[in-house]
C-alpha cells in the first residue's frame, strides 16, 4: 500500500514538471505583445530630416555667383540653351539664372528678402565669384556623400512585415503569407521538417495561444478563464483569430517611434526565453513557450513554437527575428544619416554667411573706390601739358592746328588740344614740366641727397616729393582700414540677423 502511494506521488510530481498549466506562457505572450505594439507604432514619418534643407542656401550662392559674373556672361540670354548642349553646368542653372535676372537677383535670406545687386567691376569681384562657386560645389559634394539610409516609410513597412509576414501590412488568410496551415506546418512540429514557424509574429502568437477548438492554449497565455472565440484551426481563420488574440494583450504601451535600443532589448529577451521551459527535456530546447507536448502543433493544449528547424536543421534563423535585426540596423543607419544631414545644414549656412560677407565687402570696396575712380577719370580727360604747348604754337594757322591733331577756335583764333587727351602724368607723383606740380618738380630737380630737403625725400637714388607720397600711402592705408571696418560692421549686422532668424 505504501509503495503504491509513493508511486502516485512521484507520478504527480513528474507530471507537474512536464505538463503546462494555466498562465505558464504569460511571460512569452506578454513579450510578443510588446514586439507587436512596437512594430505597429512605427517610427515618425512627419519629419523630413532625411533630405537636407539646403535649397535656399544653394539658391543664394547661385545668385551671388551670378551677381559677380563678368559683364559678357551676365548679359547673355539664358533662355537660349541650344548653343550649350552638353554643358551640364549651363543646362542645370540656366533657368535659375534667367529667373534671378528677371527678379533683380532677389533672394530670401532667413526671414528677410534681399535684392542682390550687380557687384562693381573691381578686383574683388572675381574673388566673390570664385568663393560662391567653391561653396556651391562643397555643399553639393557633401550632400552627394551623405550616408544612405531607408526612409521612415520604408522602415515602417518592414516593421509591418515582421508582424504579418514579408511585404504584408495586414494579416493574410491564404497563400501561407502570414500563417502556415495549422498544426505542425505552422508551429514547427518536432522540428525535423521544413515548416512555417517564424514566418510572422502573428503566426507564432497563434501557435502559442490559439488552440484549435478549446481554450487550453488561451488559458496558458491569458491565465485561468482566458478564452478565444475564434480558434486557429485553419489558415483562413488566422486573421480574425490574431486580431482577437492581440486584443487580449496587456502590453500596449509601445513608445511612439521605437528606438533601435528598445527593439534590440525586446529581441534579446525573446532569445533568452527560447528553451527556458525545457528543463531536462532535450526535445524542448528550441521551444518558445512551455507547451504540453514535445511537439508544437497548435492542438487543444497550452501551446508552443518549435524553432529547431530554423535554428539548427535549416540554419537560416527565425524569419521575423532576422528581419527585425535588419530593421534595427536600418533604424541606426537612419539616425546616422539624420545627424549627417544636420551637420551639412549647419555647414551650408556657414558657407552662405562667408560668401555673403565677401559680397558685402566687395560692395563696400566699390563704394570707397568709386569717387577716386571718378576723379581719376575726370583728371584723365584734361589735356596734357605737352599737348597744350604743342597746340598753342599753331594759334596763327588753322591748317597746321588741325594737321597736328588739335581743335581750332576761329572766333578766338586759338589752337587747343582735343578733349579726352589722357593726362599721363596724373597720379604718378611726378610732372613733366613746371606749372602742373611745381613742388614735385622742385624735388625732382635736386640731384644730390644732401639737397633733398623741405618736403622732399631721397628714395631709389632720386629726390621725390615726400608730402605727396606720404598722403598717398596714408590715403591707401585709411581706405584699407575703412574696408575692414565696413566689413566688420556688415558681418555683425548679418550675423545678428541670421541668429535672430
């Protein structure tokens, strides 16, 4: 009698170690619910940081480049492109050049509209043109070298495929796209033959919790009293059975836009749970879920998924888990691209500020040198001293006057130089004869260094007018200093403006 009692106790003990009971698969079900929720949430698609916002910067740089172009190029009809076939640069920008010219080079910089006027034809104009061109090429090259990455929409489509099978955005009722045929074909059986275990998260959740007629499997996942109206007894019932089962999930707190770290944590936990109920039963070391049997067939018992074929026999891995790992890598690549885009946008703005500063400096230099150039041009229209003396010799003869390239004034009987004759001595500091610059002549007539005094300076073995040289150099120094001050002023103004914007 005692022997029989002991045998009965041992039998009950062994049964408790091998047979599943209600709630044994709560942890496994809860984890799959979390993965489904994360994949369903997807990452945000409203942001546009995948493509750099540099079009405004490039348009400004192109406008400045055009404002500094030489007169021959700027005067072209950019609507005419037939003569420039094969010229990539011309065909790329001709339409933009045409619009800029028609709109007086107006550009929106920050929040303000600015009309970029033509730069004066001075030595710095070419510098500005080259600065703008170099900036355009640098920004475009940086944009072309951005690391590749999938878009948010593509990644979200992949996340949907993890839940519903590759390429699907919702569960499919036929074609073994989301579910295998119920039984060993869907849930892995004994793992010896090819099967659909792992084809989708939806499939594996039903293998774990669906059952085919009663609620034993549901109770294993949802605990005592857990029920499902629709059973996993055919592929056709799969979509409705999954929707009902997913509605039983308690883990629906997926964060918006699951991170790579969050998904990695879920995947790692999933791997750790495979075989966690095996104990000493080697037949269960590839099982996900406790299960009531050594095989996984979605029968009327607490369920499981057998991944032996996928992890050992077939060796290609669990399909939805492999796709999840690839998607995690895609999310990381996308984050790398996002950071590269932000850096490019910042550097593009810096390039724009630099070229704008050069543009402002060119205008400042033009404002400083314009009066000097006008005065020089006016002075150059005066007749030279030699011309005056040459023509005066022919006051008495109109014939000789005109013959010597002079104009004869009959009413005054005077022979005068033609207007526009250049004064080649102007601005040199030395004048050929008396009357034009007597002080310069006085210094230049002193041939000995000891005589070179009183406003004169001995330089290059010559006696020169020191006062003229001093004032000329001082004027140039003051002009250069003023250019720097003007440039600094404009830089501060534009820097403050860009910071405000």
